[in-house]
């Protein structure tokens, strides 16, 4: 089977899957599987033929959608170069896996992590790299599920330390899942509306209702106090009580029924007579005057009205303006983590371009900063070649920033080659730290 065939088979399986059960925190998965491997063309010159083997899996759910798992497999591929001396192949994977449930027992799986690739039986080849997984889990019983996964491994060839190969795989087998009894706990979903009990403010939603993130329908008013559930922080108000804009009352007894609730055209919980923003979109949280509360669209801790870089990547450290923190705390030099290049090239990777996009936004927000882009390499190769490569990479970063709206006179570029290491070049980790691009503030 070709690599394209493996990928197509995985997509067909995913498309035919019925919906999956949401897993609970603390669930343990034990599994065994058969594996078909399509080998890359450059595995120390062995030219291995595709092979079938098997393996074992152990996983642990940190939350209903996130699990950590490890697996190991064994195959005996045939070498097309050295006859009669076929190697054994044992890949070890450790990855984080996202579980996207579709119904009670079936879900889509997406994973990413590291792989250690070992070849033995007359060979001593150990490679390391990264791997990805896409698959489906189909529940057969409460505890047993069928699982089918497609895998992709990108491995560094140890002899050259620069060449890489890719292995593709298709795995199918059974898994036993332990710890799925918390049906009525805070992590369950008693009314089946897709919102866990722990955050469901409307736990009795009718079957089939379309609900928001709090488990309430857009216009529902369960206690009929005139404040829709999404804005009602006192959802169990007794009938007849007079309530405020939050749906809470002073429990004042009434001898006669309360008058009908005042009109609320946009349904935001604020009567039209007091609503200063009478056309608020459905579901928008509002203040006492009926106007939208400030939002933080990129979840970086800086509200949108004050955020000068409103599309910061998740998890990015930002300054008070919401931009990437470059020279905080008096620093004058910062390493651009994530700015990477193709091997032995000055061409940016997609990850490197994304990182520079946010750096450019931060520089545009502070036009008084002038910088030097400094390129550095490890000590592998000739000194002259490393010097030229560091200069080319520094120019690439400068050109990107200038092309993103940074004035050319604010940015210079310089390559330092292997002359300024920050770690030992005797280890892979040290060399990786030395291959870097820095920004130096030169006001």
C-alpha cells in the first residue's frame, strides 16, 4: 500500500465513524493493535520494504478531551539491499492526543509528540524525531472500543545528523477503557446538551435544544422572571418575586401577581426603557445599561479596546499593549524562539513566518525602537559557509520585517557565524541552542 493509500484509508474510516463517547478525567486506556508500515527511502541505505507487525498502547486522560499516551510496535521489514539479514524495527511513541467526541462512544483522535526509532537484528540504528496521529475510536461496549489510526513519523538519520526520512503507518486494534462511571458527576452531561454538569447553568435543557456555552438556550427564561437564563445569575427565583437585571430578588412577598415583565426587544435582560444599546446581538453579555462588556478576543489578558496586537498566538507572553514582549525588564537582546529555517537554507519555515508576523506587530506598535537582526550558527561545517549562512538568515528576517511595514532604517542585519555560541557545541542540544536568530536593541 502506498503512502497516499494509507492516508486515504484513514480518511475513509474517519468519515464512516459513528459519533463517540466523551472520556472522563482519570480514564486509562490499554490497547493492542496490528500495524502496517510504509518505510522511507533513506534509512541508512537499507531500502526497507513495507511490512506488517503489531504493538501495545497505554494512555491516560488528563481531561475529557486531552490524553497522554505511549505505544510501541514491532515489525520485521525486508531489506532490498542486504538480502537474508532483515532488521527488526521497534518505534516508540509518546504523544498528546486530543479526543473530539461525536456521540456516546465514538470520537475523532488527533495526536502529536516524539518518536524513537530503533533498528536491530544485525543493525544498530537509533533515530529520533516527531510524529503525528489521526484516527477514530468506535465504542463496541461500555469498556471496549475499536481504534483505527494513521501515523506519520519524521526521523533524523543518525549517521548524517542532517538527513531525514518519513515512515507512514496504519494501526487497527482493540482498547479497554477503565474509569468511565462518572455519569452524574460534575464532568458528566445529564441533559445531553453537550455542556458538562460542572458549567451547565440550565441542567434541564429539553432534548435536541440548541444551547450556548453555559448550557442554556439563547432565549430561555426557565424561572420566568423576565431575565433570560444566559444573564440570570439567580436561575431559581420563586414565581412572583421582583427581580433586578441579574434575575435576583429580595424575596418580597406579593399579594397580587407581578405585572408583566417590561419589553426587552434584543433579549439581553435589560428592559427597552433602560437599554442604551437596544440592538445587542443574541448571547452577548451586557452591563446594567444593556451595552456589551469589553472582550478579549485573543485571550491574552488585554481587552480589545486596549489591545494593539489583537491576534496574539495562544500562550504568547505579551506586554501591557497586548503585543509580543520583546525587551521587557530592561533586556536589550532577545532570542526569537520559533524562528526556524529549512535545513542548510535561509528559507523560513511556516512556523518561523508565523512567529515573525507577531514580532512585526510588536515593532509596529513601538515605532521608537531600532534593532539589529543577528544570525548565529553551530560549529558543524566550514567556518566560511556558516558565516555566509548566518548572514543570509539575518537578511531574510530583516526583509520579512521590512516587508511587514517596519521602516528599513529601523532594522539592520548581521551574521556572526559560529563565533558567539551560547552553549556547548559538543551535544545536539547545545548546537540547537547555538543555531539562533536574535534581536538586539540599538537605540
